[in-house]
């Protein structure tokens, strides 16, 4: 009888990510993204409620519609990025895109646009959605491409596991921050912190295994 290979344990999957330099960079990027930036996409309604936007349903609806619409741009963006970048380099740039538009969103909540706030939030939502889902696509592709032969599924599963563990933590921290800080401060601090993380990763990547930037 043919022996059936056992599925890697959770610890083995995470260890495999950490032993590979490129996969380790993707793992760090994933964890910090899930804690610092991705919760924003799940907390649009609490964010707008925190700034007392009226009407709340339309504000949240336009923003979420923009985020969903941004996904339509992902194939074109990924194709163009991969002409000049590796998956890791592209993922870092996509992260910068997320944080940049988070800062624009934060500024728009601090400055009253009155009649134009829905337009600004829709456009920001489109750009946020495009950047966020480009990041996810490049991360999955990069992990599969960088994993050892035969370890592609294990690598992607390891990244998914880290994301699953990290996202609830990030959502909890965002919720606590909204309780004690203004929505604008929460978004801005998270975006600036993530920018610093990406900068540190970019420096490490350039030093150890240069990628196009």
C-alpha cells in the first residue's frame, strides 16, 4: 500500500515560513497588515459613526462600494507591477498604496468637505480596495513562487493561518483605539506605523535580496 503523507502541523508550517528569507518577509508583512491596516476595511461603519457622519448608511455604502469596485482593477495593476517588480517588491508598494490612501481618508474625516465627502470617500475606497487586494494577490503568488518545490500549498496555508490569527487581534486593537481616540487619529497612527514597518522591510530586502523598486 502506498503511504499517505501526513499534513504539516501548524508549527511546521510557520517554521517553514520563517526559515525561508522571502517567505519570512511575506509573513511579517502579512501579520502587520492584518493588525494595522486590514481592520479598517471591516470597520468602515464604526469609523464613520465615530465622526458622526450623517447619513451613515450612504457614507458607508459609497465607501464599501468603492472598495469593492477597486477589486476590478487588480488584474491590470498586478500585470503591470510584475513587469518591473518581483512579487515581494510589488507587495511592498501595494502596502504603501494602502497606507497612503488611509492617510487621505483620515485627512478627509478631519477636514469638512460637506457636499463632496461622499465623492472623496468613494474615490478613496476604490484606491484602497485596489491596493489591498493587489497586496493579497501578490502575497499569495509570491509565497507560492518562493516556497520549496512541493511546498506551495503548505506555504500559502501558513500565510493564511497567520492572517487568521492576526486579523482578530488587529480588529480588537482598532476597536479599543476608536473607544479612546478619534477615528482620524486611529487611521493615521495605523497608517504611519505600517509605513514604518514597510520601510524597515524594504531596507532589509534591499540589503539581503535586492528587488526592483
